[in-house]
C-alpha cells in the first residue's frame, strides 16, 4: 500500500531556464571558485614563466576539465542515478545488494569527501579575502576569514531557504564576470588559444622537470566534480548538463585570460602573485573581490549542505551512528546536523589558523578528493557490471579514469608531508568510524535469535483478555528485526510474556526495511488477530528518516478509517469523550556481557561499537520515538550456535 500522506517528497526537477539558474547556484559553487587559486598554484609550481610552459599548463587545465568533469562526471557518471539521486553513497545504494563488500569502497570515498569539506571552505574563503590585500595591504586576512566562516556556520541552524533563492543569480553574475575578465585578457594575447590543442599539454608534461608538483596544482581545477555528482537529485540531469556548457565556457575563458596575463607580464611576476585578481580591471576591483567573497560563501554553503547529506545517507545505509538531525525549513532536502556543523566549523577555523594563507593550503589540497574520485570510478565499474554493460566497454572506460586519477593521486601524494596528512588523518578517523559502525551492527544482528510467531499469537490473545494481569497500555508496539512475517525475536517474546507479562488491547510489531529507492515509502499490514494483533512492514527510502512514531500513528489512522482497528481508549470514562488510547513502545536493547564469547577481532569491534553507541545515540533515538512513551529494557547478547 502506498502512503498518501508523505507529501513532502521531492518532485522531479524540471528542465527550464529557472532550473538551469538554480543548478548554477547549487552545483557549481566549488568548481566555480577554483579560478581563485588554481592558476596561482600552477604559477608557483612552474619552473619558468616561459610562454610554452604557461600554454602547456593552461592546456592541462582545459583537458583535465574535459576528461574528468565533462566526460567522466557530466556524460557518464551522472547517468548512474538512483531514482534521480546522485553521489558516491547513492551509487553504493544501487549495487550494495549484489556487492555488499563494496561498503569499504563507499566508506573510503565518503570519508575522504567529508575530509575535503574541511579544507574547501577554508581555501575558498581565504583566497577571496586575500584579494583585499592588493588594495588594503593591512587587511587581517586570517581574522576576516575566520569571521566569515563563523558567520557561515552560525547561519546553518536557521536554514538557508530565504538566502538560497539568491544563490543562482549571484553565481550567474559570478560566472559572467569570470568569462568577461578572462575574455578581455585573452584578446591581449591570442596565441594562448593554442592551449586547446592537447599536444601542448602532452609536450609540457613530458618536458617539465616538476611534473608531479604541477599535476598536483592542475588537479585543483576539477575538485568540485564529485560535488557536482552529489547534487544530481537537487537539480536534475538535464539542468546540470545544460548549465555545465555555460559554466565550462566561462571557466576556460578565465583560465585562458589568466594564462595570457601571465605571458604578457612574465617580467613582473613575483612569488605567490594571484593572476585571478590581476586580470580584474582596477575600476571593478572592489566589486570583483566582493563577488569573489560571495561566491566563496555560496561554494562553502554547498559543501556544508553536501556534508549533511552524506552523513544522512551514511546513517540510512548503516555506515554512521544515528545522530540528531533537524529540519529548519519545509524545503525539500534541507537539513541541519548540529554535531557535524560545529565539528566542521572547528576544523575549518583550525585549518585557517594552521595554514594562514591560500598558498600554504594549496600544498595540502586535493589529496583526499583524488581518493574519492578513485572510489567513485571503482563503484562505477561495479554499477556497469550490474547493469550488464559489456566488459569491452566497461574495462576501457574504467582503466582510462583509473590511470588519470592514479596519476593525480601520485602527484598529490607529495602534498602529504606539506599538510595533506591533515585531510588524510580526518578521513582515516571517519572511515574507521564507518567501518566499526557497519561491522559492529552486523555482528550484533548475527547474535539475534528468532522463534516462530504462530505459537505466540494465541498466548497474546489470551493475555489481552486476562484482567488479573495489570493493564500495561492500550497500544503496545515493538520494532522487530524479523525479516519474515513468520518469525519474531526471542528477546521480544521474553519481554512480552516471561520478564513481565504485558497486557494490552492492541499489539503492534513494526518491521522497517531500507529501500534503495531514496524516497520510497510503502507499507503492508498483516493481521494476526482481527482488531488486536498486527504486523506492519514499512519500506523506507534511504533518504527518509526512521520516524516510527509518526509513521505508525498515521498508518493506524488510515486503518481506523477503514474499520480495521479501534484507536479509542478502552476505559469507558475516556471512551465516551472520544479520547484516544495511549501508545507505549518497548525497546529491548542488547548489551554485551563479559561472558560473551566471540573472536577477539569481532569482540573488539563490538566493544568499540557499543562505546560509540553509548555516546551518540540509543535505539529509541534511532527510531525517533517520543521518550515519554518509551520503556527501555536490557537483554544480553547471545551468540548463535554454529
């Protein structure tokens, strides 16, 4: 039975001018602010400011954008959508039933993507603020950048619905300025157009003595490609593809313009000079810096929102503890995760204070996101295999991108000792959390024992009529893990009958199952005893939360309307006033005792899992139950006999 009350599910993005503008504002913030620091990093890495070197470097940027962003992500990866949703975890959700072991690849990719979300806002904001030093040399860049970051994260609890409508127009203006500034400089040195020829990129890389350092700098131009894939569900495939044509043109024009400026001003270039700010006309300089700052804030907002989405999906896929999620507005997909928000804020502030300049951050930036791209490539190969794509097609595609990304990974690995270890350390901690949570939950589930439900039903029916047993509640609900309707957990039977007989007028057993469809909601009702004992199987998309109390009450309302259940209180004094009966959830949490026998490796994982769970969430919180209506009981874990 399809739910008719979940009216807040997303609509398919429409392909129209407004959709394209929204895509420009949401999707391309990260990659659209790359010109703030890419050519600066490339210039610092070049051994000489000779025209052939600069043309070759710009050619590398153009073809990196073409191969990685245009071909891999826009043309190929965006087609691997999960009912319109994208991102590395959505990709894993498609293939996880066939390739369950791929959770390791997905966890590595998600962890490195989140780690990238720490340094991206930092380098983007500080690069924009540094532009002020050309006019106001005494600008306290670090203090101003930290102030902007604090304000940005402080806004998150209130949602960005009111500001979000301006993101598209602001970024549209930003890209127009990028293209215009670049075009003006491009006309000053037309031979820079040779950069469109990949031959110059090949010769440049072949002859450059610092090829690995330069590749690490060039890779920065495509770091927003993974975020582009993650935002597929917000904007739609056609809107992203259409807007990318415009965005790519403006980006290439700007890189050409910066390259042309570098060639025509080769004698005046000093270390750490930023060609981006040099190509802005003097009379537009302050507005240009303001627009750069606004674009940096929007790009950072996209990364923060993306981090919330990744954590939310990781929770649903069993890769992360079920931490508290808030929904500050009614806008689809907008959420706020307090713990992640303030953790990111602290890490971003620390990053700014540690590195203190965009030049220092460039030395650390790009390493973690390269790993994310590699993981996406591997998952994409598994996706193609699952979809039946012939090996003669899937293997060359995969090898092509593995070779390119492995080259970038080797190049970026030289950044490890220059600060890249920070993002790898963060990613490593996040991956360890995901690995322990996923496997700890799996080990715990393997310790669940089941009984047949058929012999229990008559006992419950008689118990509900036994007035000598004190009445526990009107509606008694257990959330069961029994996959089959014929089974029930032994711990639930023990709680219902043996530990303390619980008399109720109505018994509910609710089974929750995750669907690979992100927003699917279906439920099926099995009636064991008419009007008295039910099992409700709810199938939830992996982007929907476990709001069990809300779901069950609304399902019960539908059943009451059909005459399948009586929701009124059974006490005559309350019933005559049409007072509804009370609900009571019983949550049986399983705990590990010292006598619990498991191999050391599994016992260690389960012990750490239990510690994390104790400090992050409880089963009642996971299910989003009203604490005033929940009774928590403890039961020991019992290892199944082989």
